[in-house]
């Protein structure tokens, strides 16, 4: 149907429909720019970013723990003594050095 062939009632109905559509769009814009909506969206984005960072940290820590475990334990689950003993000795030496420095500093 051409524009010239429309009746006044059709034109009025079209205008009413367009007004309703425009009102809906304006309502949606008002909700989107409302400060509470902006705060909620920002909170949701922050929580999502933190969750993602925590997940990535968990995966990295798990991967590192598995690598360390593989270094000190065989595939069958037995401890690799040739690797555990030197690590334990180094840890004990480090602990002794820290304790010695602490005692030395207190006596000064």
C-alpha cells in the first residue's frame, strides 16, 4: 500500500505504534543510565574479573604443585630419595642460617 493510499486511521495507528516503540526505547535508555544500574554492572564486571584471576591463579598453582610433585615422586608413587634428601638438607641449612642470624641480631 502506498503512502498516499493510507487512511487517516491507519496513519494515526502508525503514529501511536511508533510512540509506544519510542517510549519503550526511552525507558530502556533510562534504565541503562540509571546510577544503580551502572553500579550493579560495574560490580558484576569486577566480580567476574576477580573470579577469572582467582581461577587462573588456581590453575597456575595446581600446575606448579604437580610439577614439583613429579620432581620428587615417581610415576608409581614412590619417593625419589636422591632428590628429596638434598632438598631437605638445603631447607634445614636455610632454616639454621635464619635462626643463627636471628640469634646473632638479638645479641648485638
